[in-house]
């Protein structure tokens, strides 16, 4: 890597990686997944570059998750913490997989995955939280769905990230922390550029309504479904469900 290229990747990653309408990632994940480049080579190229801490931290997490899955192979299908394993609901699962949840950031993320084999990292976290907390579906189902479609699929990173989102892993997200998909889209896709890119039927909808759950729940939009869950209500249910096993 040239120093100018390294600085560009560092700056984009450090400042823009969470914003959905810009390409702030390193774009190394597919090359890493297929062995076209080694994680050590990437690390050596950025380790001495000031301001690269956030980027290097993700490389460390990738190696950490690989270490965990190697030494604890049961993590592939079993919770590390807690006995709650979601509620099997084929109808909700099919609506999720077909981008028919009525929650724009979720449906846009699934559409991106199905059409490109990719999904923005911030969206992956929001989608996984929605899947395991709002829909209360088994994290294993979501992990399998990602495994089927992601071009950069890495078993350890995917499995342990899903366990993190579900609050069941070795380093889990606290069970009471549930991403609000509407606040996430407002913060990271305020003008709805990302969501409109993948949800063409909403391209004429004013951007503020993408982040307004009350509006979406109470409005009929042509060729788009109303939200299948009320986030505020199901978040309460999820907290009680997870609280009982922590």
C-alpha cells in the first residue's frame, strides 16, 4: 500500500465508516475472506500510521473471534451466555428475508445483501439487533442467512458478531441495549440516500418520514408494507425476555 492510499483509507474509516451513503470502509473484507491478502500484511501496513487505531481494532477483533471459535467450536450453534434462544417464527423470518418488515433501514440492508452480496457494517449491527431483539428470532437463523449471501462471509466474525448482538456471546452487547432502527437511520442516513437506493418504491418519500415510526405505522404507502412490529413495544418485551435469563 502507498502512504497516500493508506492515509485515505484511514481517514475514510475513522471519519465516515458509520455513514450509510458514503464508502467509508477499507473494502478489504472480501480479499481477506478469500485469502487474497493476509491480515498480517494489512496490519503491518497500517500499524505505524497515526490515527489508525479504530481500523486496527477491527483487525484485532477479527483475530480474536477466530481464536474463540477455534477453541470453543460449540459457539457455532450454542449460546455462551443465557438460555434464551429466541422464538422460532417462520412468518416473521420470511418477511425479514424478503425485505418486507416495513422498517426502511432493515429492508434496505436486506435488499443490499440480496442484490450485491454486501451489507454496510453499521447496517449489519442494526439488522442483527432488530432480528434478535425486535423480532426475537434465533440468532442462528440470522447467521445462516448472512452466511448464505455475504461475499465476505467469515464464520468466526459472523457467528460471534451475531452472538454479540443477541447478548449471548463471550463479549455480548448488554441485553438491555437495543438499537432503535429509526434513530440509527436518522443519525447515519439522515437524507435517506442509502435507503432510497435500495427501496425504489420509496424514492419519492420525504426523507424525514423514513425515521418516523409513528408515520410509517399509520400510513399506507403504495408498494410498501407497514412495519410488522412496533419497536417501542417489542423492545419492552425483549428486555423482559432477556432479563429473566441474566
